[in-house]
C-alpha cells in the first residue's frame, strides 16, 4: 500500500481557498475592528471623517495577512526592520566585559572529586622488540619461537647491561 507524501512540508495548511488559519484570524480581527469603527462613525459623521480610519485599518490588516517581503511575512519583516534601526550597526569587542553564557545544566558548581592516576612502571624494550612491533604493524599476537630458560636468562642479562650502560653514560 503506497501513501502520498507531501513534497513541501514547510508550507502551512490552507483552510479556505488559499487562506491559512493565521490569515483568516488576522482578516477576521482587522475586519471586525474596521467594521466596528465604520458602524460607530458612520452614524454621526460624513464619509470624509469615517472613511480614512477604516481604510487605514483595512490596509494594515491586509498587509499583515497577505504581504511577504523577501519571502518573510510582513509582521516578521517589520520586526527585523525595527530591530535593524534601533540596535547599533557597529559592535565593539572589549575583553572582559559582559557575562558568558552559562547553560542551566552546567555542573561547574559541584564538588570535583580528584582521581588519582597510577603510573605504571613500564620496562624499557630492547631495540629488537621495538623493530618487531614496528615490522608487524603493532600486532601483539605474533608468534615468537619458544626460548629455553637459559636463552631467556641470557637475553635478560643483555637487556640489563644495555640499560645500565645507557644510564651510566655521562650526559653532554
């Protein structure tokens, strides 16, 4: 079963013809105010008195309901326009002024527990072991031939002598 997926999901839903609910409400409120003003003023005044306020209110209502400038609704464009003319156009940065934004979920005030880091004493590896690690690409599961106990002792003595001589040599 296939469903029809709308392509323009950012578009507001239309209620009557091409009018959205927001446009209907704006037209209803503005039209109601213009009509109430017409009813009140037309009873006692001539057309020259009641017509300009009714036209002005109707024009403002239609502007807020239908006009878009640079693909922005008129009310949003008007707010940006006012903000542009009220706020300064050039900003200066002065170090140390202002307060930084601190999010509400910041836990910097909580007591910080100190964690002791234990340093492991690593033994120095011989040059042969390092070259083997580099040649194998760091693989630790390389199969080395089993050494006898005597060979292990001799290798250990060589390592100790190398490390002893390296530490004993004077630093220039």
